[in-house]
C-alpha cells in the first residue's frame, strides 16, 4: 500500500489532503525546482483517488504558484520567489483547559505540527477560568491576536459565555476532546461512546459481571458522559440493567489530580467502603489519572488487609481480586498491578485534526455547517 494514501476519516476534502501532501513533498525538497511532478496517472495510483481529485489538487498548487503546467511536457515545480512567500500566514490560537498535563500538552503538539506544516503561526493562551468568563476583556484580547481558535472546553459549561461571544464575533473555532451540545461549533474528539462500550465488552468476555465505573471531578464533561453511556449500553446488552450501585460518581467526586491529593486517606476510605459494599471484580477508570489513583488505593487497601490477616491467623488469602480497564495515552504496563486494558487516545491525533479543520474553515468553508469528527480508540490489552 502506498504511503501517500489519503484517509476517509480525515475531515478535509480528498483533493485538499492530496494538495497538502504534494505541497509538503515540494517544500521538503523531494521535488526540486524545475523538476517534473509524477504524471497524473501515477498520482492516482499513489493516492488511491480519482483523476478529478488529482486535477483539483494540482489546480490549487498552481494557484499557489508552486507548479507550472507545460502543454505536452507535464507539470513542473516552479522556482521559489518572493511572490511565493507566505503572505497569507494566519495565527492559530490554542486555549487549553487549564494547566497543561501530558495529555493537554500532546494536543498542543498536534496543533503545532499541523500549524507549522501549513506555514501558519501558533499562539497559546494561558487563561484561568475567571479570565475566560470576563467576556468583553477576553474577547478583545483574543480577536486582536488570532484568526481562529482551537479550544479545550471546561467541564460543566463553565465557559459557555466565551463560546457564545466567539460565535457572535464570527471568529472560527474548533472544540477539541469535548464539546458543548448547546454551542453550534466544530468539534474533533475521540469516539468515547464506542470505547466505553468496547472496554466493558472486553471485561464481560473475561468473565466479569460486577463491573463498576469511576469518573472524577469532571463527571459532566461530554467525553466522560459518553464513556459512561458506552458502559451502560454494553452492560444492558449483557442483561445487567440495574447499574445505579455500579456507577460510582461520588467515590472520587473531589479527586483533582493537579491538587496533590495522592495521599488523601478520605479517597482511599471511600473506595474501600464501596468495594466492600458492592464487591465488583472489575473497575473502569474514566481516565489515566483515575486508573493511577485506583492502583494506589488498591495497593494501600490490600497492604492493610494483608497486615490484618497475618496478625490474626497467618492467612495469605487477603487480596481483593480486582482488574482495571481505563482510557489513557499509553498501553498497559505488562508488569504493573491491576490494569489489563487501555483504550488509547493520544492527544496529538485530535490536535492535528482540529487544526486541519480550523485551517480548512479559514481558507475555504467559513460558513459551512458545524462538523463533528470522532476518531476511533484502539483497545490495547496487557500481554502477560
């Protein structure tokens, strides 16, 4: 299969994907000035698209003054000149969801990669929650600096006013990772519902029946709601309909990973109480942070159970036999405790897609209907 194949999952038109690839190949030096591009027939084979799509891509390269069609000879790369400098460079803004954790940072890297490939500029805004909701001040600050935005929304619709003002100001923006149903805006994220369903099915097929799912303080984020909905669907299809005791929205309701709560005994106690009352054999952590917290708490709980068992009767049958599945940015550790499967969602992918969609809006389709792009997650299973 050719390495230049375009993707039907990409929200951009096929001709634009081909155009972007050919432009990158020209600017990287693969095709030197005054050298011919491959024939249209070869490009059709390389990219797996129709001749019409290739012609449209070449039309755009020609309009950018990057190639020249010579009748009877073919298509040639033009010599660079001052007229081909990037006078149309735009400023793409990124508004992350607070402190950049590794996932947020990977989203930013994806945005930066696409922005650089298109010869635009990236402006990252470090705005706290209060600043987001000072609508007049922040709108002036943003609109004076960027042509469009990629935004990582806060949970609970806490920055709703900002997005409404962006719509009113007709400043293009794309929501990344999660979205507000009330805002008619572009969105690029992962297929969280399907991933929640797939993780739950995996645990069911391993023989688990009592499966609990644990969110944390961001329970109202769209991505988390969709993961829980996928869990519900899989459990219902398996004949488990009474799930009120297995959706543990309260156990880690106050858990905020950035607040240095690793040693908080209240969280450990809340988990232990629920484990003893419900006795699940598997847990689904709503994200990597929750899975890490679950691992820590289970190790503490099991250590205490071991101490008590040994002190009382020398028993070694003390450990809670619990498996964890979660959503994360890296595969499960083959030698770590508890976690057996991860639905992989790497921020760079959706960062790239969001920036591509925003650039397409700025260049061609400002008035189009809002697009929602959902990227599949891959379920990775522990091998040992």
